[in-house]
C-alpha cells in the first residue's frame, strides 16, 4: 500500500484482514494538509483498475465505520493534498 498526505508515507506489506483504518494508523494518520474525504482506493483486479472513494476524515474523526473497507493485496490508498 502507498499513501500521499499522511504523516509517514510508506508502502505497507499486506496482511490478511487488513482494513483502511489499520493502514492509516500504521502510517501515523493523516497529515496536516490531507484532504481525507477526497481519498480513494485504487484496486486492480483481472487487469481492470477501479477507484473507490474513501472518506478518511469521516472514518478517523467521526468513526464512520462504513468507510473502513477491507484491503486487498496491491491496493493503493491515495490521500490527496487539500486545496487552499
């Protein structure tokens, strides 16, 4: 997994049962300039790319567990920078 605007951007090894929240916590949470509610999960299955919107601010700050999606090997969580 790779991240953008998080405190410690890094690739994380996949672990069975891993969720978006676990991955965000593993990289130290959202950065100061993160646009968490514009995050997206990029997944490739059978050669086809799909993007799934993930509202990280709602998950991390409001406890919206609907946003806590299960991750799959090769997923990329993109956290963009907020626009000022």
